[in-house]
C-alpha cells in the first residue's frame, strides 16, 4: 500500500470508468460484505477479545484523528445544501472519534503479531490515501467519499457497539446523517451525470481503502490463531 498524494485521484479516468454512481460503488463491496467483519459480528461464535482490541486500536489510528475525511471534504464545496449535510456529518463524527479513543483504552493493548512492524505504517498509508481522496479537486469526488464513509460507518458502528458491549462501556447511538438522507442527497447531486460519476468514483475508492483495512485485520487474526495453535 503506497501513500497517495493529494490530487492523484483527479488524474484517474476522470469521466469514464465505472462505477458511475454511489449505488454502483456500494455494490462493489462494503464492510458489511467483508468476511472478517462477518466473523467479528457473528453472535453464534463470539470473537476473541484480542481481535476486538485490534479492531479498536487500528480503527482509531485510521479514523480517530482530526481533521479526517469528512472534515477535508467540507472544505471542497460552497454549495449550502451540501454544506448542511457535511456540517451535520462533521459534528457527529466528533463523537465517533471520541468513542474510538474510549474503546481503544477499554479494549486494552494489542498483542504482537507477526509482521507487526509493517502494520502501523500500512494503516497510516491508508489514512493518507483517504485524506488525499477527500481533498480531490474533481467536483463530486470528495463528497462521494464522505457519503460512502457515512454509509459504511453503519457497519463499522456495529463493530464498535460490540466492543463497547464486551468491555462494559456505555456507547451512545451514532448521530451521523441517516442512510436515507445521504442517499437522497447523492441522488439529487447525481442528476448531473459527471458529478454522479465522480461521486461513484470517490465512494469506490473510499470503500476500497476499508476493504484493505479489514483484509489486514483478518490476516492479523489468522496469524495470531496460527501462533497460538488454534
């Protein structure tokens, strides 16, 4: 995973490549569809505490710092209609960052895993890619990434809620914009086909970073199980 410089996303197939909409990007794969996330959320076979600590720690590293993807995206539009949604999302994500910090402390330290020295730099690279995406000058790209993050966060929040329940931490419901409001705004903006394509591209790139994130956590969990002879 290599660091992506701001503006790099603007140079990638500006108007041609699929997905051409937010829905098409979501159809390519969200956190809800990822195998390791399904393992984490499987109530029939409770996951090990170390796997949850790992998720808390690295989610905090990826999304727990200010400014983040949504904050950067908010600097990329002067449209008051979009700005209202972004202001709501930015304010709500303050609470999500605080929750990430609390859960990381409550879940306890992570266990050394083979390849540990490469994990933190890899997550920092992912965070850099997200920040670069949210600073794209291509109209629609940054907001598409923000839309995807808010929609994908519904599943991420399930993981966070599980960590809270397992650690005895009181977790308040998320106040991020609803899925319905987010999808409606995306549909309104996408009446301009070029913007719709940019939204789809931004969303697909954001979701790809999340898939890589869960891939890494899944690999870490497998390595720990092998290490422990499970």
